[in-house]
């Protein structure tokens, strides 16, 4: 039952084959038995069960609120949730309980969705592995899959729980792991440079980054205001379309959302791609791209060719500067956004009280980790009067050139772009942490952040398993506000590749000693 799609489980609820309370209890039990994944920071057990009971009563009356009524979901812990702690996986916001819901959270609740809890991430969403949060790293569920374990066993005598477990990707790794491990049916992430698509690729789930301005950012604790987008993580493309239909639309509390009314859509069962023109950007053949990813990418292009689609190489010449430009703009906006955490209005406040200035300094030193402090320092450097024109303004100009590259390509008759999502499959945690956060983020964002720079919709689709038995995903990038076309193509592709479902073994037996060095999820 927990492996069903949103529409399947919605039908089961309407027909009385399962109740919202039973469904909620099953998910909560699975969260407990998979604690080793560290996917959740807070499990809102009491709230979830109460919401499930309310949904059950609506079904008894024959008055469900919508397709999501009674269905368990999870939310990344950088979205505000009224009455439920929102930490951004940081000491700065540990213990902070917002007085209001983010717009996207409220929209889900208005449709009757059951909020199971808040998922783990990199501190303030700054990272690509979900390894740098104060609550410890997220483990990829595929580390405990039969597919991966069989491959690891053939290469090593060590158990995957000891040294071979792999990262979930980031920064929405907790949400991706939660969906992948069947603990919820859908989850919210955020996407600034790939933070939804990257973990989706590593965890074998669908990760949708909508067009900038299609979904409200109100209540999303900001990282980079000009690029942040709420992301959607599900187990199939159809489910992503269902959640998008609930979330999209203008919000008067977010001036960047478009005024046009969004019309929810159902994706067709059959799609003819023979009239499609698929672009393969030559600039995405980047150094470090694994041979396995390259082979999967090539086979995917052949799938479209064999179905009659036109597949052509295209050029996005300025995207080679995109990652540098992205990090300048990202650091600058981070420095601005993090200024609000001063210990006065909310969040952590240091006991140092020699002066206001010393209190500020101590609060931020104690509340932020090295990664966040480093980005603040970089951003402030780029924004200095003597550096502003040379760094920030130039980066803004390059961003415009990058966006124009996409406009020209789509204006030339290209319908969709097909690219890799990540450079490789997920790497073991012990390997990942050998490099610093900035280096890792630069590497891991290189294939995804250009879509954020241009504000375009993009989706990761699980495509194949690597030689190590781990997921490989590919990315489709579409035209602005053409999510229906993007997801229609993605669904066709999903049907062609038939990505295998994770064979998740019992992971509770791996708990011994694993959580003793990290904080486990809190229950409320």
C-alpha cells in the first residue's frame, strides 16, 4: 500500500480499502524502523494522527477535500510550519516554532494532506550532500537496498552500514530519502541550484523544480531570493503533476509569483513524441562526467530518436561561466539574507552580553556552522563598494547572457533539453567528506544550477542503475511555465526506461550505535 501512487492511494481511501489513520500509522511505523536514514528532524506524530482522524471523518461523510486528503506527506525543514519546530538544521534556529505556515504548506493542509514531519537538510540548505546539518548526515535508502548490497558484497567484506553507505544528495536529502524509503507519498524540497533534483537523482525519485514565480516562496526561509523555488519530490511523474496542481498559483504574499491563473492538469497516458525536437547541450559534456552517466545519457537520446523525435546538439555558450556566476550571486544574497539572524527577534541568542556588538558576533559564531559563515564572508566581500561592480554586477550581466542562451535555443524550435542531473551516482559518505563543502557544491551543482539562473522548469527522472546498483537520473529542462509539456515528456520517458523499484531490506538492524553520535528525530 505504501508503494502506491497518489491517485492509487486516493482511490483506495475513497473506496474504504484503507483509512487515513491506518495509512498514517503505517508511515509512522516505517519512519521509526528506518531511523538510521536520519531523514527526519521532527516527526509530528500527534499532529499527523489528529489530521488523519479529521480526514477519516470527511471520508465517512463522503466529503474529501481533494486528491491529497488523508495522504501522508513530509516537508523540508526550511519551510515554516505553525506549531512545529523549523530549524533549517541549524543551531541558530533550533527550538524556533513559527507562528504561521508557509503558503505551500498551507495549500497542502487545505487539501487535507497529513503532515508527518520535517525533513533533514544541509544547514540553511547550503550544501549538496545533506551532510552539514547540525542533526547529522542523511543516509541514502539505496545504501540498504538489495541491489546495492549485492554489488558491495562482491567487492568488500565490510557491511554497507559501517563504511559504504552513500549520501542522499542535497540539500533536500531528507525529503528525497523519505520518499524513496516509502515513509511518505510526497515531500517538499527547495531548489536554488539543484537542491531538489540532485538528491532526487541519487535517491531514485522524481524531483521537480518549477518555473520561478509559479509557486509561492512565502514562508520558505530564503537562501537566494532570486533563485529559490519550492521543489516537489515524488516516486513518479504523475504524482509530481498532482502536487504541482495543488501548489501552483499567485500568492499576494509573494510579489514574485505570476498573476496568471494556473490550471491543474492530468498527464496523458499515451504520448506521441515523434514531432518533438530534443536538444542535447554540448556544454554539458563537462569534466568529471562519469562514463556511466554519459552512456545512460546517450541511450536516452536514442530512445527519442527511435520513437521518431528529432534529437539535435545545441549550444548554450555562456553556461560554462554559470557555476562561477552562480556562486558569486549565491554568496551575495546569502550574506544579505543571513543578516536577519542577530539573536534579537528569534532564534539563538548568545549569553555574551559585554556589548550589543559582541552579542551579535557571538550569536552568529555559535549559531552558524563554518559553511554558512564562509558564504557570508564571501558574499560580503563581493558586495564591498570596491568590489561590487567587478563581482556582483558582472555576475548579474553574465546571468542575463545565460538566460538569453536558453531563450535562443528554445526559440530555434527546441521543445525540451535533455541533460545529466549529476556527474556520477551517489558516493560513499567517507569519500564525500574528504572535500570541503564549497568544492563539492561547485562540482555537484554544475549540471543543475543553470536552470535556476534562467528561472526555467526542470525535472529529474530516475533512469537506470549504475554498476554499483545505485540510481542514475537524467534531467529535462523546459520552457518557462510549460510544466505540462515538460512533465508529459518526462512521463513518456519514465514509461520507456522502467526504472526498478528499490528493494529496501530491513534497516532497523543497522541502528546499533549509528545514532549515538547524532541527534535522532524528535517526536511531538
